[in-house]
């Protein structure tokens, strides 16, 4: 296999999780204690605070519950590291987790591994799912102290495009393109991996756009598309004579409609607040919206919240009232 480097993974709560192992090197008394204390991470009763992620691999329950979902999946990858023998590579959504990509549909309970020579997907094992291998290209990444081979981002993008739902694929591919993944190589890998999933991949790559800056923006774009809205201009900038500038997520120039995804991260994330308190962020957003609404060519301004993206009929009514023509 091609080895293209070694990189660590750093997650929000990564250091809070430690995989405790029971193997041939574990003292007998420690092994017995861990095995007695462990329960199944899928929900079996907890006796003494350990969760079993895979055979011989445990985490502390309190640490597990404090960790974010991506970090929990990283712990699953670390737990099955002994199973990643020669010819196997962390792949698909598990590789996306290690690369720091977002996930719309969450992270799987099984670790996705690609296996050289495999011709069909095998999910019979409890802790791993074995996939056919699109390409050997990989890099080494550290996950909770375990060094594992991980498909490089172009291979991951190809596999996600072929296998994921359209919304999930767009969310991940938007992020991949925005972060500099070799799009042409990813598309070539996807088209060269067989007929199954090829049409799905072509559709996802054709729609992917790195100008969408968050999961919410990507999903809003998918919903607008599937409702039959005309293609918007992304990240359009409005300029005022005094030099002020406002950049909006979606601009429909023929209808004079601005659509913005109103994510909570701009209010909660200290880095995005740039030293402002929450009250000032809200005030600044209000002033900005008022400024954009006053632009002569803007006839309506729509803010879309996360929950609305999953109530499409109601959201379609909002768009129509704003003046957007929808086919669906």
C-alpha cells in the first residue's frame, strides 16, 4: 500500500477518552477487573463505569458521555485498531471522521474498513464493516494513541459520493472541496470504481460547492434544489457607497430574494463572536439584516433555522411567500 504520511487527529473532546485494553500483556488482576466492570456500549447495564467498544477494548462511561459524537467514533476506531491488519484501511465515514469532516447522518456504530480484494460489503461483524477498496492510497493517523492507516481525502470523497445519501454526500463533499481535496482525482476514482453508485456520485459531485461554509448552508442548498428553486448565487456581496459590505449565503437576483441559514454557532462559538458578548452579536446581526433589506434590489429576506430544514412543506410556503418560484 502507498503510505503518504503520518498525521495526528485532534478532536474537541478527544483527550477526554482513553481506550483501556485487555490483551496478552494485561496483568491478570487488571484484566479480570476490567472485564467484570464492563458493559456493552449499545446499552447493556453498567456495573462499574466501563463500556466495551470491541473485544478487549473499553472506555470509561463518564468520559464517553462527555465526548462529542465524532470523538466517540474515533474511540471505536482506536478500539478496533488490532483488527486493521495488512490490506485493510479505515475508510468511508470512519475515514471522514479522522479527517475532521462533518456528518449529517451521524457516525456509524461499526467502523468502516476497506479491504483489498473484497468484492462486496460485509456487515456481519459487530464492530467493523468491511468494504471493497476503491484505491490503496492512504496516510497514517493517530487516534487515541493508535496509529491507523486511513484512506486519503480524495478516496474518501469518492466513496462517500458513491454510497451516501444525496444530502449527506453534499455536506461532506462541500467540506472536502472547501478544504482543498483534489476534486478531479476524487471524481475519477468514483467513476472508475464500477457502475454501482456511479450515477449517484456524478450527481453529488456536480452539485458540490466549496462556497457553502457550514453543514447548515449545504443542507439549505440541497433543500432549495429539491424544492425546485432556481439556482442561487452563493456568498453574494452587497456593497454600500460608504464602503460597507454584507455577504449573504444565497442570492436570487431575478426574484430579489436573500436566503440565509441562521445557525446557532455564530451566537455560541466564542471564536466567531470575536470578543463580542451574545447581546452584541444579536444586535449586529439585526443591523446587518436591516442594511441588506434596505438595498434597492432586495425585495425579501428569509432566515432559515435548522429545524425548518426538516419541515419542507412549511419551509416551501415561507419561500413562496418571499417570492421564490418552486417546482416542487
